[in-house]
């Protein structure tokens, strides 16, 4: 599983939660700039992933922080990057850190992914 969000502390907590659940997971904080896009592309091309988790701040699912026009543009750009560089990966929208494992289950079902 590859995942990312806006907040570094959430990224670290989610990565630990996924790894403790036995999933091969990389989760990191993504920035809304060329460096962030490059990092995402690099991560997507480094391995094949069953799923790509996108955090609630970026995807607009965080009920405490409604989306803005700027974040919607960022989210659209991210979706196109993922589609171009990992077309076989399922997109998994996460609402908050505690939602990561349930979100994987919603999208991938009971299968145990390796990446």
C-alpha cells in the first residue's frame, strides 16, 4: 500500500498502523508543489501497489476541514498522477488516520494485499 496525506504526524501513525496489521506500506506527507509531485511519481514507480491511500485533507473527506478550490485542484492533479503511473492500483480515500484500515477493507475487501 502506498499512502500520503498533508500532515507528517498522521503519515507516520498510519504507516505504523498498516505495518502492524501485516501490510507492506509506505505512507508519507505530500506537499502541493513540484517536489511533492516528483516524490509521488518516484514512489509510484518504485513498486507495484494494490492500493493508493489519499488522506482526508487532500481528498476533501475530512469533515473538520472542508475542501477549498486550491485543494480540489491538487486532488485532481494527484488523481491524474496516480492514474498515469499506477493504473492498476485502486484509489482509496481515507477520512482520518483511524479510517485507513477500514478504507482499505471498503475498497479491496478481505483480500490481504502485499503492497
